[in-house]
C-alpha cells in the first residue's frame, strides 16, 4: 500500500519460485517506492533552480569542448588525437563535477531535516534507519544521475572526431555512475552526523576537494602510468585509461586483479563504510549502533591483509622478501589506528534495552555488540589475525625462495629476522593503540575528547622519537647512536633496522635489540592499559546495573504499595456499601448511626 | 467547530494511567534538569504540563516520546516502558514537537501522504479522514509554505493523528498563535478528547489552554510542584487554608496533601507578565465575538483575549481604569457590552496558592 502512488492492494508473489519472487520484489519497488525518496522527488519537481543549473552546466561543457576541438583543429592535429583529447577532457571534468556535486547533494539531505526541525517527526514514524538512509541516498543519487544523463550528449561529442570507441564512452559513463555512488554516500555520511546544512556542506566540500584531487592523481594519473607499464602503449596517456583497458587488456589473472577486484574494492569498501556510518549516526545511542560498522571492519581488515600480500607475488629475484612485506605491516598499522579512532567513542556497556535484546543471541553476535570490552576484543583479534596471516605468508615466501634460489637474495635467517621483527613490532604497537583507546574511553564519561587525545598521543609516539633523536644527535654529534632513540617509533624498523640487518653493519645488533625491546614494551604497555581500561568499564557497568536493579526494586515496591492501598480502599468501599444496605435488614448498629 | 454532537468521553481514573512518569532524573553536564519528576495521566484526560521556560517540560516530553533516555526513572505509556519498547511506544503516541518544521515545497495532501506511507498505514482513506477531522480539507492542494501558523499547527495535528495513536503529546501547541487559531486548536483538542484520546500538552503560559485541561502538573526548576485534577488541587488547597486558619503548623501539611506531589519551597514564578499583576475580566458581548477579540488583541496592557462560550475573557494588567477603557473600546467599535465580571481564573488561583503566592480577591 502506498498513499503517495495511490496503489492500494498488493498481492503476494504468485508462487514461491524464484522468478515470481523476484518479479514481486521488482513490482514492489515500482508500486511502493521508498516514501522518503518519493517525497523528495515531489519536492524536487517544484524547484525551478535544478533545470536551470543542469542547462547551464551542459552549455558550459559544450562550449569548453567546442573550444578545445577548435584549438586542436588549428594546430592540425589528427581528428583521432582531437577526439581522444576531448574524451580525456570531458571525462576528467565530469569526474570533478560528480566528485564535488555528489557530496554537496548528499550533505544537504539529513542535516537539512534536522535544521528544519522535521527530523524527529520522520524518526517517530518508525521507519528503520536503513529505509531512511536508502531513501535519502536515492533522492540525492537520482539528482546526480540527472546531471550525468544531461551531460551524455556532450560526452558523445568526441565521436565526431574519432579516436574513441563507443565501448570506451559507455564504460566511462558506467564508471561515472559508480563514482557517484561513493560521492553521494560521502555527503550523506557527513550529513547524518551534522546538525546544520551549512556545516555539512562546508565539511563535505572541504574534504571532497583535496580528496578528489588526490584520488584523481593516484588512480587517474598514477594508474595510467601503471597501466601502460602493464599492458603497453595501446592505452592512452590520459588519466581516463580504465575504459580502454577494459576493452583492450587480455583477459587473464592480471585483468581480474587490477581491472575487476581492485576497482571493486576501491569503490565498494568505501561505499559500504559510508553506508554503515550513515546508519550508525541515524541510530539512537541506546541501540547497537556500531554493529554494522563492526561487520564492515571484520571484512575490510581481512581484505586489507590480503591486499598487503600482493607485493610478495611480484618479487624480482634480487629483492628482499622483508622489504616486500613492509607495506603489509604499514597497512595493518595504519588500518588499526583508523579502526581505533573509528570505535573510540563506543559506549562503555550495552544499554538496558540492548542487554535484553542481546540476551538470547549467539556469542558471535554479542562479540560484535556494543560495549568497550567486546569492541576491544574484536579489534585485537581481527588485527592479530591480519598480522598472523601476512607474517606467515611472508615467512613462507622467504622459505620457498631461499630453497629455490638462495644465492640471489639474502639468507633465510636474515629475512626471517627482519620479517619477524616487523611483524612483532606491528603486533605490539597495535596492541598499544587498542589498549590506549580502551583506557582513554573508560576514563572519559561521555566519550568526548577521546578521539583528539588518542590521535595526539599516537602522533607523538610515531613522530616524537625522531625529533628527540635529532636533537640528541645534534647535541652529542654522534648521530648514529642517537638514532637508537628513534626505535621507539615503528617506522624506525623500516628505515634503519632493515637496512642495518641486511647490510650486516656493526650497528645491526644494537638496532635490532632496540627495536625488539620497543616492540615488547609497546605490547606489554598495551596489555596493561587494556586490562585497566576493561576493569574500569566492568566496574562502571556493574555499578550501573546495581543502580538499575535498585531502581527496579523501588518502583516495584511502590507499585505493590499502591496495589495494596487500592485493595484496602475497595474493601472499605465494599464494607460501606454493605453497611448501607444493612438497615433494611434491621441491624441495630446501623439504626444507631442513622439516628 | 463546536457541535452539540460532541460527547464528552469519560475520564477513566479506574483504569491504569495512560502516561505514567516515575521518578525521572535527567542531568546535562553538572546540572540536574529533571529532579524526581512523577505524575500520572489517566485515559481520556487533557493534562496541562505547565512551567516557565527552561523548567524541563521539553526534556520530560522528549523522554516520553522515546527521543531521550532518562538518567534514571521510568516512563510508561499504555503500560509500556518507553526505554525498553520504543518501537511499540512510537506507534501508540503522536508527538508534536515545539517549533516543529514542515516541508515547504509540497502540498498539504502530499505531506500527509508521505507520513501515511512512512507509518506504513494500510489504508488510503486515512489522509482524507484526518483532513476532515482537523478541518483543513479545503487546503489539501495548497503548498504548505503558504499556510498560516495556525493552519500549520493543525497540519501537524493531522500528521500525528494519521496512525491513530492513543496518546497525544503536544509541546507548546498554542505558543505564538493568534486568538482565533488558539480557539480553533482548543476546539480541536476537545474534539480529540471526545474521540477518546489522552492528551498531554505543555505551556509556559498558564492561561493559554488551561480551560480545556482536566488535570495539570506544574513544573519548576525540574521539580514537580503539584499535579492532579484541577478541582482536587483546589479542594486540597482549601483544606490547607482552613488548617492554617485553625493555627495548625504548616509543617503538618505533608507532601501527601497535594496528591503525592511535594510543594516546592518557594517560587518566584512569573507567567509572561508578572503573575501578580495579571487580572482577568469576563465580558458578555453582543455580536461577533471573534471580531471583538481581534479588536482587543495586542492592545496596550492586554495580555490575551479568549472567546469562551458566549463571553470574552480578557487578561489584562492595570487597575479598574483599564477595564473601563476596554469596555469603552468595544462600545466604540460597535460591540454591545452587556456584562462585566472581573474574575481570577480558577487555575491561576490554584497555581498561585499552590506556589504560595498571595491570592487576589474577587475570585470564586
Ligand atoms: N541536550 C541538552 N544539553 C544541555 N542542556 C539541555 C539540553 N536540553 C535541555 N537542556 C537544558 O535543560 C533545561 C530545561 O530545558 P527544557 O526541557 O527545554 O525546558 P522547557 O521546555 O520547560 O522550556 C534548560 O535549561 C536547557 O538549557
Ligand atoms: Mg520547551
């Protein structure tokens, strides 16, 4: 039933067969669209600005492309070159249009409802946060899809010049639509957190501008170089290389990895993250709001660990396995800091309601549930798993390589020492990060301030030792000794210890020992902080439970007293009623009273 | 609006309370915003939740509406704990926030259709039904942006009636409405009460909607000063006065004397303009009462004007000269004044006495 479409009755699927169920589902999307999306579309239809903005954008792009085409014609380049140049220009511009308009449209969604004081009414209708998120997303996505569709005729212009195949243009548009998913999702995630539209817009754009430039240079410009290295000169030099790569690259493992898996991960993992963040921010704090994000975390930490192994597969004979293992460790470390930051404001324990909801659920579900202790344990074990997987894979590769072609690389012992040290350092430091965040969270009453303090401390531990080393180095004028202090920073292992150990220099042993001691220190410190933090959380939860139980008992007692009083009143009333009836039976007592 | 067809639904004090707030505490920062707030609202009642700005009305109401969790204490609506079963509670309440917003670029009908879909109401007729009930059917194709404040308020009421909730929770429904809109809301509330709804409404102005309330609760600095049916509170106060006159210790007067609500220590409560200066005069006027109300509304020294039955209730400040001035003004505009009766409202008297302020003569 939908009042907005006016469709009243919907029968169930005609049979249980998959085809009928799918058909029923699809008909459902048509007949009972997301209420929020429907309303936004009705509102958007009344805005006069949208079509004007669309027209202006289209005209601007046409003029620009026409001008470029004209200039290329003057310079007597071949039409194919002009076509390729137009294609590159158009889609680069379209990329930035989508990367900036998408977040702006997304940022406008939920914050504007909060600002306009219409949000609570929506919340109280009982629509699930998922439905709200999807409705808002669809509304913003429909708008940006309209922009892309409006640009399509301009995008087809390069055809007139040649040098571009229809498949290429088609793929480029598909990529644009896929990019819009993430762009709108990003705006929506910001919006879900913010109270004012202006604030959401400012934050979304301030982040989107550098981020889109960064992604463009990494995946566009850098990606083009990489692709030409992999598939040769058939690919264009321009940043929009992916569409042609899909068409010309031979279908093999590399195709699957670089053109299917990596783009999917690069788009899907952030999109999923943005969806779960929006959802979490639309869910009440007393619900299990981080469940979705934890699910995402479990999957993404596994994927990150696996992606970290890719360099191991591309080792040249003279390269060291330990060096190829280094990025995996950096990835796990960076990801762990991100995860600690993400879950830093987790509630200390489950709310009264969530406790009841989770009571009958599986242990796994409760492990993903709210509360500092379970979050701490989840973070630790996923990270330990990631370290274990990459460490053992690296050791295995080193072992195999040493047995196959020993003389080219380093001896296995050296490789294993470096890999083991780095793996253990990463493990120790991530334990420290998680312990620290749990401890900080346990001390802060509402979770406020945990994130900035956590980041400040982590920044100090990563960069601080270098500063100290530099200063002492200057003072003592024996630089290499002073650098030992820098072993307190995990990066020291990569920059100095590896170097020293593989070269077998005299400082190797000292450097190795200093790094090992630092790793152990971080590990022990992390365990201790986690223990103290967890104890404190347990104490708070126990106290809170006792308070609730006490309140329950008092309220129950009050209820009982009220029930007793009511019963007594009733009894008294009955007695009175009987007393009133008694005179007719000739009771002397009653006669006395009436007299 | 008011028809003879309206049957006043009985207030069922024998049933369990429709809203039951019990020992609510709420703290923001180091400030206790609610301190042990308890009250009951029985099915069929219109409960006036009254207190100055910042007293904690909105906080209490948001707890009832499942939007905020109290630090401690319970609210039960229809026997359900709002913190434990928010989803079920949301289906049983209609909550109208203070300063609620509406979507502007959408028609009245589209607005209601959206909320009908959002509530997943399995009937298409419900939008027409609430349009008729709230008397905004003639506006159905108008854009919400073009509606007056009073019409928007009725639209909000229509919205919260869509899912046919048992309990209506209205935060400051009559603030900044003109006299006519206020009268219309008042009538609408009585209509809703006759349909069996339980209504809780808040106000920072005691007189605003007080004549439709069957019970009141007065909150001040996060504490409930007094709560219960208006007549009961009045009776208790009369007893208290009598006891005081007999020379009993005031301390013999324990909290139970006011239906379980503790009397606040001392209160310096100003209702808009200073309460002590506010007076009420009832004028019997021939002619269009609403037009007469508009004539007086907003004049110097006039706080509010309400049409009640066949007479005009004017809240004013100043002495008897002001009454003469009001009458002169009405006569000048061609309204026949056939009766002048100065009175202090029962509720206002109750309020002043409950809070220990000196009562004013000329009352009931
Ligand atoms: N979220 C909040 N954070 C901090 N203080 C708040 C919050 N909500 C309300 N308050 C404070 O609580 C007090 C009571 O507010 P409120 O319940 O809105 O009063 P009322 O509705 O009676 O005017 C006010 O002093 C207000 O500043
Ligand atoms: Mg308020």
